[in-house]
C-alpha cells in the first residue's frame, strides 16, 4: 500500500496517474472512432 500512498500523494504521482488515464481514454475513443469510420467506408464501398 505504500506505493499507492506515494502515487496519490505526490504531484508527480498524480500527474502520472492523469497521463495514464488520459492515454487510456484517448485509446478507447480512437478505437471507437476508427470502427465507425471503417463501417462507414464499408457501406460506401457497397454502393
């Protein structure tokens, strides 16, 4: 638990946590966006 206490109490720990969270959220957004674009492209290719 000492590791988590340092992570949540120091400024560098909080910045690292925010950065990791931001990267995960951005990856999820891009995954969904690329899936929608691929589906749109597949629909246009059928026409």
